C-alpha cells in the first residue's frame, strides 16, 4: 500500500524527481523525432535511387557526362504529367482559385531540386562509376542497403 500512496501524492514542480522525469520525457521525444527524421531522409533517398534504377538504360555499363545530364533533366521533369493533370482538373471545375496541396508540394520540390542542380549540385547516385552503376542495377529496393551507395553532387556547370 505505501508504494501506491507515493504514486498518488502530488510532487512539487521543482523537486529533483519531477525534474528527472521531465528530462527523461524530453529525451524520449527528441529520440523519436530524430528517428522519424532519419526514416524520412532514408525514404526520400530511396525514392530517388529507385527512380534512377527504373529509368536506367538497360544496355549500359556506365553513363557518360552527357547521358548523366540527360538522366538528371528527365528526373527534374518527372512531375510534368501530374502537374498538367492537376491544371486541367482546375480549369474544368468551378474551383479555379482552390489551391491543391499536391501541386504545392511538387512545385516546392522542383524549385529546390532545380536550384540545387543550377547552383551547388543535385545529389544522385554516381552513374559514371561502374561499380556503383552495377550496384544500382542489382539493388532490390531495401533501405538498409542505402549506405552502400555513393551519392555524388552533379551541377549543370559540372556536366557541361
């Protein structure tokens, strides 16, 4: 019985025990936030790698600079059909001023990626390295193997 009474009694907000419990709770929240952000990053990188894997030329062993540049340009235009579909739906309906969340997400993503490509470089798998190219072709899509890939930054200036 005495242990139940201790749990039911109110603690002073500045007591060591309450401060310790609050600290543990903050650490737990920070850990979960960190895990979530890591999972999100891995998922985004995995989606990028899987897009490049699906769109690889089957008869190639390694890409040249020109082929890498073309692959990046196709990658940057991957949302064009979806954006056209969204615009046509908006033009047909009476809700022309309604903002589509998916359209906003696509535009923000494209702005960021195009900005990266034009300035510092877009991070993609190293398509000019034979070993990395082979690894990408044989990858089964499992996110735990992402650490095996060497992502390289390619900019427009670098590929010209």
